[in-house]
């Protein structure tokens, strides 16, 4: 990006942005992408977090020149040591409870963040804090400083936030212009400990909020953005759809030395399904074997990222062990299937012409990347907001099929179910129609960030608001 600013505050009139992400990959990644976008308006950006989480964000950046991250001012802050147990594949609730110690430790960022905000407020005309909704307790100092404004980043879909707002009013989601009748329950989405953590952050967020930003596009979720705007109109709280945060075009140089991308080069357009369940999911061995068999029996090409969930420190993590697969499996799918056990460049894979489908947990980061690249989804929700995102993808946007219904709980998804879902998405007229809708939506979303596009105008409106 040209004309990047220095990160020292050189004059009193300057506005500076402080990003406070939550320490989980899908959250770190989104605010790093947003940092890149705000930096392009010549506004200095400070990205704050524990040393290991900042390093994680930088090492895993994809879809844009990693050297550009050097223009973001990463502030490595000390938090107490935390010990996270390994992920538990047998857990009844698939939420990554093993990461809770890392989440709890992040609350200790409050003191160094407060110190930073006080220092910046003395030098800048205005300090803008954009914090993850799960980090409200960390930025409370912002309430005491007259030239600091705090904006909540919602890491989930506007649809999910709208459903929660609707439910808080005691309304039942019946058939109406906004919500389908059968909305999945939140039961099984979170552990009790994380639910308490969520509740405490919600209370903190209520205390000081100048507005909310979302990684979404009005072309995708315009109705829900309008709904949220009406919900908070009396309080004067605005909502901005600034997405997609992720790049919409992939620079050629990022494709060097990527074995899976070279593999995709050998396959026909829309002939490969990409299979990945994000960084917080660990499947047990029985489910791995059923999924493996189903992919093979579908006779469709696939790239499968087979990893355990991230550990508390991702640099201590390991890929899924080979013995989880049936004996001789990789030889049996040679040429049609590729198993990847390390970090995969998801955005580049989704952007590749050979990729025609995405079997996904439906985390919102993955949904937005898939929508942006025009790839339909085979939805297999695991926890958190994912069951409700599945409804948005499959029932409202109609760019996906359901692999596993949330109501089935912890039942194993058999190879037959996997095979059927893959064939439905990749080798049927219905799948072709979904792919066409997804491609058209992707083209519109990519166009929305161009000059005069709805997302570009939304971003310019937000930038004007925070710099006035």
C-alpha cells in the first residue's frame, strides 16, 4: 500500500486507531485484515495483544503481502503465563474449552492497554478503540478519557446478532420477513464457563459504546444491518458493515511454494471441494474415519485440512496424527484427494478456480471468505454462532447444503451422509444452481469494495465519522 503513515504521532490533529482483538484465530485474523484497510486511509493503527497472539496473527496472515503487516504497529503486551490442556476430541460440547485459560488470561491486558490509551490520548487529537466484543473488560479506561471513543467489533454475522437482539426482547422467531421459523437452539454451543465469560463481557460493552462494526456486506446482510440500526436508534448507536475485511483479489506472489495450490492447478474448474473445520475443532478418530470414507466414496476431488484445534500457544501445536486415517487411505485417494496437516492458505484455496465447494464449520470468518470468493458451502456446524450461520447460508442466502443438522447433537455423521452431501453440492443440478448463486454473490461482494461500491462507501462513512 502506498503512502503508509509512520506510527509516531507527529501532530496534535492526528487520529490514531487501537485494535484490541480476542485471542482466537478467527478473531485475530479479522481485526488484522481491518487494520490493513484502515491503514490505507493513512491512519496509524496499533494492534495490541499478548506476544504469542500477535505473532500468531502475523505468521498466519494470508491473501495479502505479509510485508504490509510491518506497517501496522504491533504492541506485544505481557500477560501472566497460562496453561491450556490439549483439545479433547471426545468432548460432548465441541466448543474449545481447552482455550479458556488463554481467554481468561487476556483480561490481564487491561492494565497495559489502559497505560497505552492514556499515553496516546495526550498526543493525539482523537483515539479510536476498536475492540472485539469479547474484550470489553480490557478497554474500560476509555470511558475516563475525553478524546477516546470505543467501537465494538462483532466477529459474528449480523444475522446472529439480530437473532440475539430479537430474543432479548422476549420474541419468538416465527416466520417473518427476517427470521425462518426453525432457529437452532444455543444449547450445546458453549460451555457453562464460556457462557459466564460472554455475559461478563456483555455487561462491560453496555457501559461505553460509540457504535458497532461488522465484517459483513450490506449486499449480503442488508436487512439485518437495517434491523440492528433500528434497534439502537434511540441510543444513537450506529452500525457499520465494513466487510469483506479479507482481500478480494489474491496477489500472484502469495502463491509461491504452496504445495496444495500447485495440486489445485492440476484440476478442472469447480471440480474440488475444500474441507476444513477451522482452528477450534477437533474430531475424534471414529468421525475422522467416517469423513475419510465419505469423501472417498463421493468420487469427488478434495483438499482436506486435517488438524486438531489450536492449542493455547499455536507454536506448540501439532497436525492430526496420521493413524487417525484408515490404513493406506492417502494412497487410495492419490490424485483425487489431498490431505493437508499443517496451516493451509484458506483464502488462496477458496479463490482458486478449481475450488467449487467448501465443507465448513460455518465460522463467520470462513463464511465471509467463501462468500467473497463465490464458493458454496456444505455446512457442518460445531459450536458457537455456527449453527445459526448455517441457517443464513443454506436457508436465506441459499448458497449451501446442510451436512449435519444441529438437532442431532453429538451423533456421528456417517460416511453415507458425507458422501450424499458432497455429491449434492459438487455433482448435481441443485449444486450447480447454488454455485451459480454463490458466484454471482461473490462477484457483487468483490465489486462492493471498489470506488462507488456499497462497502467502500460504508468504510468511507466510518472513516469520516471517526476522524471528524
